[in-house]
C-alpha cells in the first residue's frame, strides 16, 4: 500500500487493500514512519491511519516487520 500520505487516506487504502488480500497473503504498507517528527498536523502523515487500521484488524494478522514499512500476513 503506497498512496496518499494523508492519515485518513492511508486508513482507507489499508482497509480496501485488506479486503482484496487472500488469507495467508502479505500486505506491505509503505511510509509508516514518514515525517513522524516535526509535523504539525497529524492528519498529514500516514502513521496514525496505519495504527488505526492495525488496531481495528488486530487478531486477524501477524506482524512480520514494523519499521519504515510495515509487513503483515493475513491469518484465517
């Protein structure tokens, strides 16, 4: 997932991509840590949108890696 860097757009992109992802599939989410420092408006960064997605879908994936990019695998 690599689209808009706006918080709400990132959340929406993740949800829509999740619906297309098969069980066992791996989702790569880019720019998780994009401009997390020195940004006045939290709505201008993907960090919070990705965190909201991860919280909403908690228990339905396993984390492979969390760094600048997030890699998760969809579970049953």
